[in-house]
């Protein structure tokens, strides 16, 4: 771009420089982000490849063009498919409760329109992810139980530290979960945790980290630090603390929803009053 008297002028089109124009279009046209977990588990959710492409186009049209419920003709043009086929696919997705239809307020005047809702998709994928996490945790538990009856645990104490049986069992559990040997520094970290926390709390911190896909010592340490700051010393206290936390968060979210609803009602009343006296 060049400037003349403070005004920005567009460059003259140069067909020989098409790659540069294409690159510029890439950065100015925006992007549609698709979560990796969706790409990983959509087949498990009963979504076909063509239905997946339809969902991606629905997300793109929503984000890029603000079309909450694009027409069949628009979708058919995006997918090079027959509108009747698109209609059947949308019906299938609705029947499988992969997507939904809900009402949206799109402006300050309270205009309500219908649009596709992707919350059901999030729910379906989250259930599949949770089941896979449970399978992984069950495998960990089986390995822990097998190690408990094994007279010679497979934990390889190459650090030369004189570890107690409790410390060796805990290190063995971490190695089974991480799929590798622990470093001497990591072994020292586990020993330090044992000096401040009950074994069951360290196991619970490891379990919660695995559930969230966080296979690292830093994240486990942050969980234990939070419990220590809140003076939680037993698993029962941790469970009760987390139960109260979820209840308080649910109440806060409900208050936010109520506030938004009240504001929308007030706005509609103001709009109605203006229309009556204008």
C-alpha cells in the first residue's frame, strides 16, 4: 500500500504477484478454529466425514459471516453438494443431538432469531473424552494393583537413593502413568511431597491431573499447593472443598444469567416505551 496526501491507495493489481495477494488474503480473511478433540473423536460420536465438513462450514459461516442459520443453498454452495443432501444431513445431526436449534438475541433492540447451537456437540465430545480418560485411569489402577502384589516392583531406583517401600510404590505409580523412568530430581520432588501431604492426596492430585490431560509435575504441584493453602489435609476435606467450590460457581453463573435476562427484559421495556411515545 502507498500513501498520497494522507490517503492510503491500493496497489495496482499485478497478475505476476498472485502468490503475494493470496498470502495477504489468508491473513485478512480470518481463520476457523476446530478443536483437536473434535477432529479426534467425531467418528466416535457417529458423525460422518461429510457431516463433519458440514459442521465446519456452519462454524465458519457463523464466525466469518455472522450467519446463525445459513440457507440450504448457501451451504450447498460451500460444500458443492445438493441442497436436499444438506437438508438430510442437518436432520441427521439434529436427530443424533449433535447440534441443536436455539434462539439468539442479536442486537441491543432485543431482536430474536433462530440459529444452530453447538453446545450438544461439546457435550457429546466431552462424554467421549471422559470415557477415554476413565479407560486410561482404569488401566493405571490395574497396573498399580498388579504392582502391589508383585514382590519386586519395577521401579528402577537409578538415583541410588535409599527409598522406603512407600516412596518406591509412589514413584512406581508415577512411572507407570508417565510411561518413562523418573529423573533423580523428580524422585526428590515426590519425597518432598510425602513430607507435606498424605499419600492419598498425592494419588488424588495425580488422578486429577490425568483427568485434565496434564501429565507433568508442575501441574500436580499446583494442585497440592492449592490444597495446602486451603489447609486441606485429608481426601474427605478435598472432596468437600471441591463440592462447595462447584456449588458456589454454579450459583455465580446463575446470577450472571439472571442479570443478563433482567437487563434484556429492561431493554425490551425501554424499547417498547420509546415506540409507544415516539
